[in-house]
């Protein structure tokens, strides 16, 4: 596990023995299949009730590295029957920039087996958040209030701006609406569209996530799928080749910090086999996502890893 500091000195993957505070449970399986996904969901489904929103990244057209829609279909049909897949439009011009383009992309990528709610299709609303230094509220899709609980189903990978995309990025960016919320995270007024980066970007994104956590309370859970991990997000419209070998498995927890921390730890533990992804995370100061989640009281970076295969 690396302890090298970046130039700002605060994005460091803290060694396990130096972490403090309480301990959360993170479940793990190497079974990268629909059956593995269903098995691990059973361990974290206790707070899913009523109308369940499933936030996942449905991808640009023909994106190769997203969670296979066939896996999600089997999970929802068997274990989350009252579920709706939820998304928001993008801040960049692409296959999901408008609702019309987004719905066409959903068809191409096979997301036709369950209802899909593009939450900012009919406007936006503000969700309050506590303890933020940038925000007191975050703009989300106006349909976000329709749901009683939230399953955050994430393909863990690298990201050009975030360093890595885990559960934090999935909802920090993915719940924010495509025009107002995402601009709050990415853009300094009067400057370029992507004028916020590095540690400030990590902190703004994490505060956006906190608005979702504050809204759902205990009725939220997290699954990270560590498979086909490239250095770039599929949202870039590139068929980026996976850079981590071998694939790792699936993690799940009701603690967002613990599940993202465990994913980072497993990637870093591969050493040279994950060099490119580790470099992407460190050079973008992506580890600030983890330390800021802890500062905001969003979870624990200490965890017990429960292996469901043994």
C-alpha cells in the first residue's frame, strides 16, 4: 500500500494501522457474475424498502466496461422487484446530454427490462446538506423525491478528473442534475466548464454526495463492482482498455466510505498489476474523496472485510 504524498500532501491512502475511529463491515466476493451480485446484495438489502431507486451508470452507446445489463436484470427481477433505475443527463454534450438522446442510448445499451427515470427530465429541486464548506444545498433532478430508498450500484474504475469513480462519484455527480448541480461541482462562474479540479473538485463532489446521504438516511446501500477497470470513465465515449489484472470482485456495505476505501485498498494491494490505475488516482488527488468523506462524518475508513466465498 502506497503512502507517497502528492504535491498538496493531503491525498494519501492512509495505512490500515493508522486509521482511527469505528469499524464498518464490508462484504466481498470474487464471484463476478449475476449470481455473485445477487449473493452480495442479500447482505446489504436490509434498509431497502418501498420504492427503490437503483443508481448506476448506464453508459455511453455501446460502452464496454459498464456493469452488464444482463447482471442487473437478473438482480432486479429476482431481488428488487419494486426498483426503478435512475439517472440524470450529462453536463457534457454526448449520448446522454438531452433526455431524448439519453433514452435512445438506454435502448442501445439494453436498459429496457425495467423502468428508467431520468430524474432531471422535468426540472430540478434542491436537497439540503450539513457541514459543507462549499454548499448548503445541492441541485438534483426533480424526480429524486419519488423514492423511499436508494441502491447505489457502481462500476469501480478510474476517472480523468476524479482519479477513481466509486460509490461517492456515482451519486455525487450522478444524482446532481445535468445543468445546475453538475455546474456547481465542476465550474467556477465565468471560467471554463471544467475549471474546478484536484482537491476542490473532490470536496465539492463529496458534498454533493452528502446531500443524497442526508436525504435517504439509513435507507441507502452501496455495491462496488471491481471488473474491467480502466483509467478512464466510460462517460468519455472511449473504449478504454482495462488496466487492472486480474479483475478483483464485488464489494458491498451500508457505509459509503468503507466500501470505497476497501475498493481502493484492494486495487493498491495489486502493486504493479494496478500501476496505471493507482497512478491515475494519485495524480488527480482522488484519495481526497476518502479523507473528506471521513471529515464530513459520512462513514468509516476502518472496516472488516467479510469474504462470502470462504
